[in-house]
C-alpha cells in the first residue's frame, strides 16, 4: 500500500450515547491519507458527534478511533496538534481583525516572528481575505467571510488532517466557491480532508470517497462512482403519434421499456446510460423523436434507495 493510499484514520465499532439515545451506533470505516473524505447525512445523523470524537474533544462509549496507529483520546495535546477542526460555531474573537485572530491563534501553537508572518499571509490568501479585509474587525464580516476566517483559524498549525463541520451553512455563492477552492488547495499539499455536509452537490463535487451516515449508522461507504452505480439512469422520450404502430417493436427490442400514461411517451432505466442504444434503435427504425430527457443518478437518489426517504426529510 502506497503512502498516498495508506490509512490515516481507522474507526472501529464506535458507539456514542446521549442519555439513552445512540448518536453513533457501532460504526466502522477507514480514511486514507491525502483524500477528501465526505460524511454525508441529514441533520442529526451523528456527523458532528463523530468529528468531536475524531478531534479528541469527546470520548466514545465503546469502540476505538486511531490516528496514524495511535488511539485518539481526549486532551492528547500532541495528537490534537496534528488535527485541525472547523466547527459549525465561529471559533474566533469578533473584536479582533482577521489578521489579529490568525496571529493570536498562531501564538497559541508556538509560531512567532517571520514564520508566523509568512503563515498568516499564506492563510489570508488561501481564504480570500488577503486584501483590505485582513485588517477589518471580524464582527463586521458577512456570514461567508466569517466562515472563511473560521477555516483559516484551523490552518495556522498546518494540520495533517483537517475536519470541516458543515462549513458552508448560510454562506453566499462567492464564499462557498472560495471555501471549495481553499479546500482543494489545502488538499493538494497532502492534507487529508474530512468534510461533513447535508448538501449532496458538495459531496459530489469535492470528495474522493463518501460515507453516508443516517441515524448514527454508516449505511454506505465508497467512491462516488460506486455509490452512484447503486441506482439507475433513466431516460424518458416521446415519439410522434404516426409511429405508434411501432410500439410493439420498441417493446420487443427493449424488454425493460415502460410506456408512460401519455400516449407515445416511454421510460427506460438502466445501470448503464441507455441513450446510445435507444437513439440507434429509433434512427434505424426511422421512428421520429419529439423529446428526450436523461435523468442521471445522484446522491439524493442513492440515499432514497437505501433509506426509503429523501435526505432532507
């Protein structure tokens, strides 16, 4: 196994209780070094609870979480220095400027002088606050700018693993794109990213592998391509009425074809994209097409197929 694909976090049988409620129910999976790993699930699924354990802020009732072969324990300062956490709540001082916040937290990690100045300027550029905004008091920032500063605070000590807990909640499109760009830049340096979200399009855009978490349990964990293969691509098309006499031919050539209630409309679902097959058949048989629409798989459909409900229900 190469270093790029070696396991940096190993989660084995983690269970966490809040009273009688199981926030996490015996979950197990691995996270590889250098990947962007997505934790996708609805609010209350257990994502924040899991990050709290992985960051060493909370202890599971049963099971273990190991970082680079070492068991994660609360208040292990040496281990926590290798991990960065971007919480949902803002973790900076609003009466300080963006630059002052980064300098303050850099000092807490022992950074000083030229090294600290270089690191602060580097982070300000990554999070897009390197112009006049760097010297503005953060209490006057927009929600998106505060989210970006929150990310920057977690980067001052150059963590090996960066964990982000719903980092784009309530942000504008510009800040969301800035955060995405920052994550990709950070990951390109070799930093492992753990990204929690309930936005499917974010997980699809960013993540190498995705674990779907629901009611404290991992219901699927795989690459995006493999997860999408769990559902089918559907193509809907309509043909002109004069060609209805060839409906029997279509059914014969495409046994899984379903005729919709509207005359001349059809639907076909397949794990492979059926568009070329259908177009070739219609062209060869000189059947004229009125309309055609492709409904591709996405993580919303995967979640629906696995749980019987929509992600945001």
